[in-house]
């Protein structure tokens, strides 16, 4: 029973560490994500114009 | 804490929290508006300059602005402009004041909640609300809504959201006094007036009902939530209508959204506790129709296994409350529902949900201090961790000082991307 509890805790912590490590890797190197959404974003931002009535 | 509102401990905690906020955010007084990053339409617009005349007020309340419905936030800009004009100093100082108010409200809210978490140790009841609020105050992921004027809607929504939670706690403790119930409804409406994320309040109220030991199967308890649900539904429809005005770019399929949802959830969690390379823009991990990267499969498989492994731990009141609070508030923005965004996550969306994580971390540390022999070591580690968070936040604030600084930051981060040359033509 105690071994089962320990095993579960070990597996849980190990998986959590693996996932966090993936996220840290992505955060440190996220230029490798090739999403074209980023390009869309800059097209959208470059279309932006101020909406003021103040001179 | 409510019985000793002006005790020495209370005043020391309030002073400590105020000091932490000021220490991180003092440089914002010299920051400008980000005219290349949404401030050019959210802040400087004809509604802001239109004053408090009836026609302008009606326009603010009845129209969507760039796919958003946030009339209270717009009124806030109008108010600041009426007194100070377009002086970024006052807009930034107001944002810091709102953040400080939120930190103190978090402290007040958790002071009421922690005694209900079935932990008898007086020291935990006394210290956990303070350390949770401190953690919330200094988290680097919470810098974005404070240092960026256009994100003030997050701060205003949180202010009224926390007031709604506090008045609901009062309602539960003061023999269900109706005035507090109506106040909760009122603050809920104001909170939605600033940001649509407030629609999850009914779920959060049920969480408080559970914590206060109310019978969740009771018709009265459920009927009580009906006005909140009706309002939430109306607010939800308003949000969908406002979002409909924005062109819907390539949407991901339900199958793809399962992977995106799992990835986004863990991304918010990791970025909250281990802030590495925070940005104002995060690329999607894959484009709709492309092969899903192998490392995203790990998320979908691992999250249920982790939950199974920690099932017993999750049943503890404080873990369940903190985790549910985090999930309720982050659930709307994990890309499972809405995808009309350019960035897979945004730091500001995690603002309220970090309260749940802060609570779990604060109580975990307190529990560790009780159990472990080498308390000195734990104290040293905690002080170093808090120090790192403060230093990170203090430097991250400067990313938001001008449009140039903001884009320069992104440019240095993504210049190794394959499509970087393509991005350059958009004046990055």
C-alpha cells in the first residue's frame, strides 16, 4: 500500500517535471514555433490607425 | 481578520504589500502610451475625448469598440482624460493604484477564505493570506496588465470581481442578508462592464457555497444563482456578438483544440510559477491542419495521469479550492472555446487565476515549514524565490516603457525564426 502511494507520487511528480521542462524549453526557444498567426498579427497591427478627434 | 481590521499585524501586512507593489512598479511614471500596441485605439479615441455628455455616454454603453464591449473601462479613460488630458503619467499611476487595490482585496478575500479551509493552525491562517497576496502582487506574469494602459480592463474587472466575492462572503456569514446579495449582483454587472471574463462568477459563487458548507443540492442555493446565470448568459451573448465583429481567422478543429487546450493550461501554470522569457506575444505551437507536434501529445496523456496520481492530495480543501479557482478563471482562455486571437496565451488573462496558484503555494510552504526539520533552508529558498520574482518583475516592467522597447524585445526573441524576414516588412 505504501509502495503504491510512493509509486503514484513518483510518477505524478516525474510527469509534472517533464511537462514543465517542455514549457521551459519552449519559453527559452520559442522562435522554433512556426505559427503563421504571428504574421497575421503584424498585418493587422500595421493596418492600425489612431481613432482620435484631438488635434 | 475581519474582527481585528486595524491590528498591528494587519497594518504591517498592508504596508508590506504596498511597499512590494511600489518597489516593482515605481518606474511606470516615466512610461509613454504604446501607440503601436493598441493604446492608439483603446485609450486615445473619440469616446475618451467625448466627455460625460449624454450622447457620448450612450455611445459608450451601446456600441462595441474594435470587437470589445468594455464600457466601464472606456468610462475610466474618459474620466482620466477629463481631469488630466492625454498625460500617460496619470494613466500609469492609476493602473498601479488599481493593482494595489486588487492586492489588498486579495488579502482581504483570502483572510476570510483561509479559516474555512479546514486548517486549524493559527499561524497558517494568519500568514497564508499575506503570502498569497504578496505572491499575487509580485508575480511577473501580472506585470502586463499593470504596465500596459490598454490592459486596464483586466484590473478594473478584477477590482469589481473581488468586491463581488467579498460581498458574497459577507452575505454567507451575515445570515444571508439580502443587501449583500444585491451588492454582489451589482458588482458582477460592473465587473462584466470592464471585461467579459467576469461571466464565470456564478461558478465561483458555487465554490464559495461549497467552502461555507452549504448544501449544493438545495433548491434555494441553486435558485439564488439564477439571476447570476441569466445575467451571465446575457453577458455571454453580448461577448459573442462583440467578438463576431472581428474577422474570424483560421479556426482550429475540436480535435486540435484538445491539444491546444492542454498545452495552454500548462503554459499558464508554468509561466505563473516559473516565469521564463515572458513576452507580450506567444506564437501558436502549430497551424491548423498541420501535424500536431509530438510534445503536445505528452500533455494530453500526462495531465489525466497526474490528476490520478495526486487524487488524494487534490481532495484537501485548500488544494481543491486553489486549483478550482485557477481552473474556473483560466478555463475561458485556454483556446478550447475562443480562438480569434493572434497569441496562444496572454499574460493578462491569468491575472485573477493566479490568486488560486498563490494560495496553493503559500499554504504548501507553510505546511512544509511545519513538517521539515531544516526550516532555515526552506526559509532561505523561499526568500530567494520571492527575490527572483521581484527582480524579474522589476526588469520586465521596462519592456512596456514604449512601443519601440516592446517591439525590440520581440525582435530579439524571434529573429531566429524561419519567417523572420517575412515579418520584417511589417515594420517590426
